[in-house]
C-alpha cells in the first residue's frame, strides 16, 4: 500500500527488527512508542514514529 490509500503502516524496531502493523492515526502520530518484543523505546527525531520507523508516513506528512 502506498499513497493516499494506505491506512496502516508497518513499524520496525531499529534494535531487534521486530515488525508490527499499526493503523495510521487521523493526523500526526506519536513521538515515541515501545517495542513489544525487546522493550526498546522508539523515539522519533522528526515528525513521528510512523514517519521515522514506518513503511508509510503519517497522514500529516502525506502531501510533503
């Protein structure tokens, strides 16, 4: 899924590589979340965890 049709994003932990599919929020996503596999806290330095660690950016950054 890409572009405007994507409603989910696959987040991947940079530490252990664990992947989880999450529904994209209606606007900007959270700045941090925890990996359920290893406990690492994923902290976005840019917009949100979807833009930094996800297969699809958040809806707020779709047009950029």
